[in-house]
C-alpha cells in the first residue's frame, strides 16, 4: 500500500466511524474527523 492509499483508507475509516456525529457546528464535526485521521496516521501520538 502506498502512503496515498493509507491516507484514503484513514479518511474512509474516520468518515465511516464518525461521519454521523453532529455537534450542531460543522467546524466541530470536521475537527473530529481531522483528529481521528491523525490518530490513524500516527497512533503512537
């Protein structure tokens, strides 16, 4: 798998796992997806 494939996979996972979460503010929902992607990309922190 290439780095691009992993990025797509992490984005897909984050959207699938958290895409239905709504905070009433699109910025917060977008931030949650960004945080989830960063956890997948770098699970050690």
